[in-house]
C-alpha cells in the first residue's frame, strides 16, 4: 500500500503532462492564484515546452516523466494515450504521488488503471475548454465556476479522491463525483453527440453555399473545428454510450421529420417548443 497523499496546498509540486489548451490553462490558473510549488510541463516537443516556460506558464519542463518528481501528475494527453502515460510516470514517481487526468472518456481509462492496481490514479474530467489548441490560448479563468467530474472506483483511497478534489477546487471548479460508467453515459449525450452532430452539419455543407452561412451556422458548428484525431479517439473509446446517444437522437429526429413530411404544424410546434424549453432551462453562464 502506498503512502497516503498529503493535502493539495499552494506548495504542491505539480507536473502537467501535455501543455496544450487545458494543461496550459491549469498552469495559468495555478499561477494566477499564487501557487508557490513548482509547475513542471512534460511533453514531446522541447521547443514548445521551452516557449511555455518563456511565457511564464510553467517553471521548467521535461520530455520524459521519468525525469520528474512531483506530488501531483495531471495528464492532459489524448484519451487513448493516458493509461500508458500514467503507467510510465508511476514507475519512477514518488510513493505518495497522486495521478489524475482531464480526459473526456473515463470508463476505459479507469478500468485499465484499476486492473493493474495502480491505486493512486483518480479519474477527472473538467467540463471546460474550447475548439482551440495550444498553450497560447490558455486562460487562467477557464475553470472558474465550472464543474469537474471526479470518477473514483472501489479501489480509490478516500485520501486520494479528496486530494484531487482539492486540486480542482483550488483553480475555481466545483466537483461532482460519478462512477466512470455514469460519466461516459452522460457525456456521450452532453458532449460527444453534440460534437458529432456539429461535424455532420459542417460536413454536409456544399462549399459553394459557404458564403451564405451566418451566425446560426457558425454557432451550431463551432465545435466541429476541434482536433480530428483527438475526437476520433474520444468517440471510439466511448463507442457504446455514443451509439446509444445516436439512437436517442435518431428517434427525436424521426419525430421532427415526420411532422414536416405530414405538414403537422401542431406536432412540429410542440416538438420545437419542447426543445426550446429544455434549452432555456440550461445555465450556460
């Protein structure tokens, strides 16, 4: 059994694996809140990491997690790389180090790491971000008043879960605990399906009509500008829940289409009003 982690404090040494928009914003958030502990960026591109040091986001960098000793490791790499990255870091990390991630899929990651009894990993998903890439777009307030879903398993030590929640709260987030499976079912509907639908809508636009689009099309398809490889990994790793969300979408879509085909104005108005009421009830602040 590993040593129990201490509380997350302003002096905690934090390693961020993957210093892009999310990793860079975590670093910026810690810095803006007076974090005194070292912030180490870990990644493949030394030139990019050196630029992140020059920008004041991180204090130092390494191209291999084996070169770093930290109290907390936050993995902001693509979801299909996270388990391998965590295993690699755990081989040389301190016995009391704690690991978390920012991935949009949780069950496969948590089950993989649980199966090998790593013990010190607690899954997380901060519900914040944008379609942009790179630490140049980092925002210190990106996480303020946003929800971070924390996904412990039966093997997660209470102290490790508390540590991870303290960390996310330290940068302004509210935390919510869910099982990995519950997370994936919910996010398939609230995040993964919207991205897929935005991509479908953008993908079926004839290019000779592109100059006829306006704010409605731009707003609806904004997230389709996200990284294609990253989203391929997310959609395939959460395949079952995403397909279930697609089934729900297709059933609702069938009702709209049928109302149009049959010129049923009453039913079409009812469906549109129901959708409007749901949308109006969502707090997007």
